[in-house]
């Protein structure tokens, strides 16, 4: 079996990659993902200026997953663009993802105009779902603002663009959000970001410092919500808008389920943070074993073919 995949006009040797925020802060971490079995990588979400992020401790692993309130620490847009342009020379046959968001609407447009005017040939992931910047709401929970933002963006941005979404929890919200996204030539949507503002307690205390311990939840806790968002949008969106599945992937079986729900690419966050880049080889082998057992040659043989009772 092969786990190669396609997003837009781009082919990837493997349908696995990191989730933004994990193993993607700097060149050292990104290099490790390049040299792993991952099919590609996405950068840490970049802002116009570099950011130190929130006070530590701001990330904590638990048996069932993770909680984080990093606060968008990153080395700044120019650092990641420069590295991505360098990679276009050293790895001309590969396509990488550039995650970004502005701290204001004006900044978001400034960032995307810089990408549009640059020689960047990869795919841009606009993060509409950061739950950890105090005072800033998750953009994608405000569908009117999201529609206005995407309308303005697509008036000048002509390169491949997708959006990183927070989880939705109401069928009507799936309907309303899908109706907005279907209006735009999006290359993909990525479901889901961490489930925002959870709380993890050990003994009598919270485990992270920012926001009195409130942070985005990842890992096993969130797979049912991640799968539901992947499948809900798979059923509602124009087939030209691909789905990236993110959330709760520990094993090949978890990845199989994301693809069964309609995902064309699977991102790994908490498991990658805990296990390191060797997780890509393990999970890829586990998925291939499942496909071989079931007689599936490619992921298209079962993508989106979730059975109902
Ligand atoms: C980009 C900010 C994000 C962060 C963060 O930097 O706090 N954590 C997440 O779980 N998701 C995000 O989108």
C-alpha cells in the first residue's frame, strides 16, 4: 500500500505531517521533520514581528494528551519566509506549508500581501483559531468576520491558501461555516485546532501558568471532535476544498479513521511532541499494515467512505 496523497495541485509521498506549533519553531526542528518520514511540514504560525509568547510553564503533557497556552511564540514572518525560499532551492521537488496570522486584520493582510509578492511557491495555512492570545477571540467562531476577511483576502491573494479551524460543536454551525467556506477558492480547510480553554489539574493546582491554567486541549481527548469536524465538512464542502485532519492521532488506526472521514492529509501534534519525529515512521507503517490487511492500495480507496448504520 502507498500512503501518498494530493492537496490542490501538489503531490506528497506521505499523507502525514506535523501540526502547526509542534516541531516547527525554528530551522533545527523543521529540518528534523524534513528528514523524517513526514510528507511535508507546516511552520509555527508566524506573525509580522517575532513574539516571545506567554510565560512558562505554558505546555503540559498528560496521559491522555496535552494542554497549551503558548501565546503564539514565533521568530517572525521574515525568518520563516527566508527559510522556505532557501528550501525551494535545496528541495525543489518538495512543497511546504507556511502557517501565519496577523495580530490584527491589517497585519493579516500585510502578511498575505508579502507572501503574494514573494517567490514562495508552497501552500499557506491561515490560522483562524488560535485560542491563547488573551483578549483575541478565535476568528473562525465569528463567521461574519471570517467571510469578510476571506472576501478581502481573495481579492489579491492568488496562491494556494487554506484555513486552520477551531472545532465546531453544533450541526447548525457546521452548516453555516461550510456555507461560508464554499464561497471561496480554498485549497483546504484544516480541522481541528486544539479545543480551546480546557483546564488540567494536578493535585490542587493548574499545570500551566498563563490564563489561570486555561489552555488548548490536544491528544486522545479530542479525536471524536476532530473526526466529527473532518467528516461534517467533508460532507458539506465542494470536493475541490480538501480536508486536512488534525487531532488525536496516536496510531495508524486513528489516521485511518481521519481518512475514512474524508481527510486527504493527517497532521500530528501531541503525539509528535511526546514521541519525536520517529512517530511518522511508526504511524505510517501502522496505517500501511491496516490498508494491506483490508486490500486498500491507496488512500483514495477508502477516503471519505465512512459507513453509517
Ligand atoms: C497559533 C496559536 C496557537 C497556539 C499558541 O501559540 O498558543 N496554541 C494552539 O493550540 N493553537 C494555536 O493555534
